[in-house]
C-alpha cells in the first residue's frame, strides 16, 4: 500500500515537472530575446547585418526618423535576401516606397504569441500577425528588443496592395460590373475640409470656401458595404460582362419603371447589392453557400470562378455566372400592423389600442393594433410599404387577431393602392385565430419606390359605436413573391 502511494506521488511530481518545463519553454519563446535595449529601433536595425537593405529603405522613405522617436513601435523587417526581388520601381517612387515601408511598421510593441491579430500598419493597411507568421511571411528571428519597441526579421516582404474597392476601381476587364458600382458615386460637401469665409446675414448660417471640401463618395459604400474600409475584411464577387448581362436581363422586368435609365439603375443596384460577404475567404476556404452582408443566402459554384485576387482587406473573385435563388433574393415583404402610416381623416384615437399579445400556438409574443366601436363607415388604416416593391405577382396574407368577442364577428378587407380597390375579398375575422390567412394574389406592373405603395385595411361598412361590429385588427401583412 505504501509503495503504491509513493509511486503515485512520484508520478504526480514528474508530471508537474514536465508541465512547468513546457510552460517555461513557451515563456522563453515569447520573451524579448535581446537584452541590449540602448539603441532605438532604427539604430538596432541598422546594426543588424542582414537588414542593411531595409535600413536603407527606412532612411530613404523617412521612416528612419519616425522609428527613432521615443514612441513605441513594432517593425517586421525583411531580410536582405527577401528584398533581393523588390521591384526597383517601388524604391524609385517616393509614394510607393513610403507605402511599402509603412506596411512593415505598426504602433505599439507586439511580441509573438499564439493569438491571431490584425495589426494596423503605419500606411493605413492591416496585416495578420499569428505565431511566427506575419501575413504570408515567416518570422525567422523574433522579439528583438530596442529602446522604443520590438522588431522581427521576416523571410519575405509584404507588398502594399489595394483593398477590394481599389481593385474594382482599378480594373478594366469587367466594365459592366464596375460601372454598376461606380455609377453610385456622388459629390459630398464635407464642412470639416472647408474654410468659413463669412456668415449669411439673413440665416446666420456659415458661408464656406468649398474649394477643397467637395469629396467623392459612393452610396454603395455608405449604405450597403464599405469595402474600402481597411479595418474590416470582405469577400467581393464580381461578374464578367457575360455573367453580368445574364443576371441583369433576368432581373430587369421586375424593376420596370417606365424610364429606361431608372430601370437600369434599379436593376444594377439590386444585382450588386448581394455580391459582398463579410470576412476574408481564401480560395480553399470558400463554402458552397454564402450569406451576403444584406442577409441574402446564395449558392456558389466554384467552377464559375475565373480568377481570385488577394486584397489588403480580403479577396475578390471574378465569376462568369452567379445564380441567386429567387426566393432568397426576393424574400417576403412584411408590414407591421402596429406601425400605421395614417388613418382615415376622422380622428378615432380613443378607439385605437396598440397591444402586446401572446400567440398560444407558438408561445411567441407579438404586437398588433385593434380598433373598436369607432362609429365610421368604411374606416381605414393606411400603410406605406417602407421598402421598394418589385414589379411582380404577390401572394397576400395577414394575421388579424380577434381575441375580444365571439359575436358579432366583423369583416375587414385589404385594398391595394386605393381604398376603392376590391382585388382581394373581405375576410371575416374569426375568434381566436392566430394563424396566417391567405387573402389572394395581386400583380404590380411597375416598380414602386419605398413608401410609394399604399395598402389600406378597410373596416366594415356600418357605423356602430357599440357591440364591436365596427372593428379592425392587424398583426401584420405579408407580400410573398409568386415567381
């Protein structure tokens, strides 16, 4: 018994020794290895023999002075061998050189560890730092100390490349897709870049010298996905001209406005709005199905990829075809009952109730609107559809809950575009029916911009002020595309 206990204790002590030794080894790996920290970063790099070429580039670019200051920096310095293949055009162009060198320097001190980080560089780009790798380079000597930071020696240089938006703007091989994006450019007045030269004596508003204050912006970047943002990563899909035309002509009938320019603009926007995915997917990481930043799921046939391009904030893939599932591209439009746009002109606020109820079938709470005993014939609630509505056929349904009376059961109808519309028949609102009720179909022959299509929930033709025969209720209206 004593021998067994002794053996167990010995095994535990040996195991503890192994753990301590392993931890000590990892700690030593992460420690700054250079105990001589008298020199600043530039001096330390200059004194390292296999960094003589990078030292020259630091001096020539002006970064030598910057990393000689007291502020803390990290430098990932390419070795002389790594810089042997550097294009002389970069070294001989001051702007390119500064962008290149700045792509290897960051603020603050970063030592090697086991966590993946995207580090902001001094040129405005971001690079991945993970273990003993820096972007696509290997760190051959790590955690070298200087008085104002840390430097690592890497086996290849990391070029300063454009982001996804830069790639698109600089491309010339995909004019249709490029035009669809860049047609959304507009001039924007940025008062932070202007100088106030006077004050309007009538309004008191400032008068600006706007010479340098008008900047170019893009509504896709503003409202959909800012693929120019270096701090985030994206995967952008663009179509060659054949692929763009194929998808464009499939979509265009649903965006018919009667004006060719606006139809083209709407169709193009609806095509490109779902071509961006959050995150950076390398070619070997691409899944078969993706979800756009706008929440639209789409399948990806990898055999359709013509080219892939790494950017500073992700990847760009060129496709010759991209088939969206129409049910995903055109999801049902939901209009909430508790968010009316307007009521019939006669005020019936005292008879109007905004409720929070519980659906006993699902256990899920919902909000709705209920009007009772309002004493007005054919009273209506108007709803403006808050988003653009494509020109197509729709299956119309609603949930309208009557949980207040078994008798009388009132009727109400949904009118499209006008209270006089009778496309959809009136419905008797059954007692305690929480299910969706299909009302019928209607077809929209031209695209309607947001808030340009009105739906009317019209109550009974009587005008009672008691008994509940004059009632309207609505949880939501659903317009489901019928392709």
